C-alpha cells in the first residue's frame, strides 16, 4: 500500500466512473464516453466484448475525421439494447437527481458491487465523499470541478488492517509502528536556504511594526554579519528538523530495522554517515516473533451488494392513488412483461427459443425481484404463438420495430411499443397490462394512427391493443 494505491482517483474502476459522469454532465464529451466504453464496467454488465467496442470505435474513426453527430448517438444506434438497458435512464436523470443519487443509481444499474466486490472500499469511499460534499457542491459539474483540485487527504481509503507492504513518507509514518521497517535511502540534507524554487521565503522581523522578506544563501552570509546570523539560525533550525525526521524514521520498527545509506546526498557527502559507524553492518540478532492477539487478522465478512430502487419512482408510487398501491405487484409484472416484449423483434425466420431466453435473461438483470424465470418464458411463448396474435410477431413480408419513437405535429415525442411496416399496411401494436382503462388506451392508439397517416399516406394504418393479463388482442377502430 502507498498513498497512490489508496487514492480513489488512481483506481481504474473509479476512473471509469468519472469518465461516465463527465459524459453524463456533458454528452458531447466524446473522449470521456469512449474512455468509459473501453473500460471493464460496461463490458461486464452488458456482455459486450472489448473487441466489439474497439471495432465500433475504430469504424467510427475511419468513417470521417469530422463528425457532426456525437459519439453517444452513434453508439445508441449501433447498440440500442445496451443503451436502453444500462444508460438511458441514467442519461435522462442528470439534473433531476443529486450527484449522490445518480452515483447510487449507477452502482445499481451497472451492478458494480456485484462484478467488482474486491474494490468495494474504493466505491464506498467515493460515495461517502459525494455525500460529505453534497451541500457544498450541489450540481454534478460542481463536484467534478472539485475533484480536479481536491486535497489528497480527502481521497484516501482508510484501511484498518491489511497484510501488505506499506510505502510511506517519514511524515506519514508518525505515530505508527511496524514489525519490520526498511529505510531505502537514509539521508541528512540540511538546507537553510530560503526563497528558492519549491521553498518559502525567509521572514525576518526587523522592527517592531515591520516585516522584511529575505532570501538567504550560503554565499550571502559572507558579505554581512547580520545575514550570517540569520543564516546560522536557519541552519540550526533545518538541522533540528532533519534530526527529528531521522528519529521518527529510526523508531518505527518493533522488531527489525534495515537501513541503506548512500554515500552522496545533494552532490556532497551524506551526513548520515557521521551518525552511524561505517564498520557497523549488523546490530542485535534476528528473532522469531509472533503477532499478539490484537494483531491477528480479522476474517473478512462478505457483504452482499445492496439493492437500490429509484427513489423518485418510489415516491411516485407512495403518493399515487390507492389502486396503484394495491396493485403494485401486478404493475411490476406488467412492466417486466413490457420490457421482455421490447426485446422480441421479428420472430419469422429466427430462433424464437433463443430470442425468448435472452430477453427474459436481460429482464432479470434489470428487475432483481424476478424469482421464477420459467414463468415468464412460458408466458412469452404462449403469447407470441397464440393463433390470433402471432401475426404481429411472425412477419414474413415487412419490417418490425420495437419501442419506435415518433413525433407529432407539435413536436411531442411518442413511443409505439411495436410497429410493423408492410408494403400496403402499417400495424401499430400497444401492450397494456389489462383492459381496465380500455377507452383511454384506444384514444392513445388512435393518436398514433393519425400520426402514422402523415408518415405513410398511401398505406392502410391499423391499430391493435394486446392485453397481457388475458393474452387477448383487440383491433382499434380508425377515426373517420
């Protein structure tokens, strides 16, 4: 361990998180987003290989030296599932939640604690730092700016016990002791000169109400007894400081101390040689020692990764109407089913078994509460193979789009659950948990139909509602 290895900003995973946060703060920061993509966090949770990501970035680089479109938009087009499953919600929440809530959400969505348990100390220290500074740095940009110039003492992970070699400066070792201490370069450098590079100016009180700043060197003392006295005092102080440091260094060992003394120091003979006889190679004898009870290693306790729920969604549920609270479990099931169906593309000519298995597996990564995977696999197969419904899943003469975004004449963004575009017809399919609010659902589909009429004026537009609880499909009448 050293100051560098315990600094959270030197940790590879924290560097990836910072790149992701910088991208979320400024989506046009292509460098930060590329740095995050090339790390291990996204690769672990999404299943994308480093080769796939590398090939994507290389192909983007080859296309043109100047791009008008931001990197994240190109990534979203190339990997829509990865974007929607792991990045989109976080991307949309920036500015609406605090940096602390945002990072907790990142930990949960990207399953960071699960995939990198050995680095949990760094993750928790980073989170603690955000919490500690949240009143002072409210916005994400403010916190990132603070990190650029944060005092190093704010960034260290505190380790109470670690069976590792510790690399410390003499100053940092004050008050500590270790069974074995190695001092690799014992030097005594007495340098009373002040005002030089990297040092402070010497302050001399000349009169009762005045202060004078003097830069004293060894040569200056030759020309003035006054400067010689100042230099002598500074030399004495520097000598005492060096001896104090030497005392600290030599008294940290409990059992064994090894010292390496170079002959030269700062171009002249090392003064440490005068303190330790040159013929002294070894003093005392080696002993076999054992740790006391207090020093016995405490067994590590494996802490499972925490489960986090979006607090905004939780508040929305808590203050919703009574029917939403009573039907919370069925609403959750509806959301899971909707998510799974968003991953079921055109089944015609494809391996349906594999597609369903992968979709349900993706759902388990997003919804940690799924216990019976087989239930959802069976349900999806029953739905898509049902005689009166299979036509919207097995399309031999058209294209299928899931979660298709469209815009109405007022610029409002709408999202169609499933859009089937054929040569002569366009089908709009909307999934609903139940038929409890049938009238409102029909008006929503009719609105989609009117928008699609503007896009495909020469084709017949049809709309359908699929009620997931009963596995029933209903065609919506077109307004005349």
